[in-house]
C-alpha cells in the first residue's frame, strides 16, 4: 500500500463554516508548492488547482473578513475543471 498524497485530498471536505475555511486556508499555505492553476475566474474569485503529485483537483475560493480577502481551498471530484468552474458559486461559509 502506498502512502496518501501529501496534499491530503481525501482528508478534507468543502467547508461548512468560516472556522473550517480558516483551517483550509492554513492547509493551502502548507501545500501551495504542490498546486498549479488549471482554471481561474477572477471576476468571481474562484479557481481550480491541480496537485502536481496525485493530479487531483482543488477548488480555490475566498471569503472576506471585512478588512481583507482570504483564500482557501477544498477538494473537488471533477473530470472537467472548466465546466466545474463555470457551474460553481462562491461558498460564503457562515460564521462558526
């Protein structure tokens, strides 16, 4: 059995709260060196990233603190990054 990818794709899920999004923002910082941009929609601050090791996809989203925007990622299972991005909406996780 091989070790799971260091990106941790299987260990994370889309955040349901701002606290979870904050944890994913920290994870993003830790694995940013493994991710490359596949598709981006700057008008909505959304993107799709690919892990250079395992090839799995991550969504890139943002939330605002009122003073700054913070980017976070979460794993997605998509076969067409462009189609996923065109259908996606910002999560805007609620406080908690």
